[in-house]
């Protein structure tokens, strides 16, 4: 009955439903943002500014890895020679508010997925709608893994590179707090969304916009793009570049596998109908 009603909904009805989904998602983000307010000291001191400290987990890990691989102290970080400053009157207030909202978005992401799944589920097969919990679980896990990867890998490597890069010894690195926090938020959110690539490919394959053949034929371009990105955001050493590149390439390969499974299942359904 619900499926029949969904099919009979007009375009304006769909827009109204989408509007309420956005309202509920915004409300969930706001609630999580308010909760994050009570943990603001920990969020800023230990998380946001954690990668600015030489004793940060990632720096220690790569230092130990360099010893294990015989690189001596080549990628050990003993100091990060820069300061973070605020140059705007309302700068810290804006940073505080938008950081809480960003944390709220990350924490509310599973609920956001649930809301959008309910919006698109009428267009799916019955057996696919039954897998709602599995979809939300996998998509949420991929997003959180991407967030963790962005925070512990991309952010500290970017900070290390940008903090040590200099066009002249005359110039000192004094980063604006808005620029620094924006870099952290962008890296973390972008990484989390990138890890959703298999999910995106799933729906694009369902719509017939992407095929496994297309993804395989363009694999070489994807590899080049990933290696370029890894080379840009990491220090000039092979270990760091491989650490960033491998997970991104694995996500791309997983997307090919997902697309192939979707196409195979679609052909099976067409043959049985």
C-alpha cells in the first residue's frame, strides 16, 4: 500500500517530502551540535589542534615506521614550526559555531542516511528495501572510516607539508585559525564522503549511468589522479604517499566490484521477469 501511494505522489508532493527530510536532518544536526558544545574543550584542544603537536599519534607512528624500514630519522617530526593566530574580531566565535555544526553533521550522518534512504526506497525492489539496516550500517561505517582516515592521515600530512614548506627563510608561517580549521574540516569531511564512493557507484549503476566496464577502462586515470593527490598532500617520501594512495585505490576497486554486482543482479532480474 505504501509503495502504491509513493508511486502516485506528484512532483510537488515529492518536493514537500524532501523539504521535511531536510528539516529533520537539520534538526538532528542541531541537536548533535548542541551536545558537542559541552565537549568543546576536548574537541578543540585534543582533536582540532591535536595534529599541531609533534607527539600526535600519526607522527609517532611514521617515526617508528621509518626506524623499522631503515630510514633513520628521515620522517620523524620533532617540531612543527608555525603558530595559529586569530586576526578577526568575531573569528573565534564563528570557528566555534561552525565547528560544532560540523561535528553535529558527522555524528548525525547515520540518521541523515536513514532519512534519504526512506526518500528513495520506493523506487527500489522489495528485497533491496529489506536491506535498509544493512545499507545504513555499511554506509555509516564507510563514512566514519573515511573521517578517521582523513583525520589521522590526510590532516597531519597536510599540516606537516604546509608547515615545513617555505619559499624563503625570511617568511614565517603564521596561519590564520579560520584557514587552519577549514583545512581540517574540509579534509575530514571530503575523506568521509570519498569513502562513500562504493555507495554512490551502487546507485549510479542502478540507474545505468555507470558500468563496471567504464570503471575498469578508466582505472589508469583514477590511479594517476590518486597518486597526484597523494603526492600533493604528503611529504616527499614514498612511505607517506603509499599510505594515502592505497586506501583510496582500494575504495575505487571496491566500487568496481559493487558496480559489477549491481549489473549482474539487474540482468538476473530481467531474465527472471
